[in-house]
């Protein structure tokens, strides 16, 4: 990436490399600190936040506020990723934030713009529910309409 990191330390580089290794996965600062907690490169939560702020400012990392109840999520900002081109799914069970690319939903922003004169920011659209793993581990009471 051609953008300079103002605060280039071994810890900052380690945080960036960890996020890059996750690809498009979203993680919280606490998850990042936990990752480094058991390693020789222990990085405390305050230090993680300081480095994340600088990495977000430099454009190397994206920061998401999904809802008022959860911590911010962070994602590596690869040059070729179009995170603004899809919706997100937020699991109310485990807290996972997943990308949703679905042709059926592609018309929603166009319709809203044409019919309601409102431009949707797709990267901020979040659907809440339960992921497959959480549904398997708990009885959610959701009935699949295809089984009726």
C-alpha cells in the first residue's frame, strides 16, 4: 500500500499484519489485543486502540460502528476491496459481522434513489439476526418457510 503510516512501530506493523491476515473479516480491538495476549509480542488494549486510530486515519484500516451496543469493528482496507458495495449481516448471538453480496438486494438502493430521492450508503446497511452456527447451537424458534 502506498499510504504512509505516521506512527510506524513494530506493534503498529504487527496489528496491521494481523488485520491483513484476516482478509475481509471484522474484529474488535479487544479481539486484536486477545490475539497478541498469548504471544511474545504482547500488545495491550490501550496500545491496540492507539494503533488502530492511526491505521484508520492513514486509510489502512476501516472502522465500523454497527450499533449502539457493540464495540467498533475493524477491517483491513485492501486496495482492491469494495466494502461499500455490499450489505452486512450482524449476528445477535456471537456478534459476527458478515458481508452479504446478494443479487436480489442489488435493486434496493436503485429503487430507493429513484422512487424516494434518497441515496443509500450500502456499507452501513446491517441486517440483524442469527448466523447458521448460532442457530445450530440454540433453539431460535425460526421456521424455514420452505418447509411449510
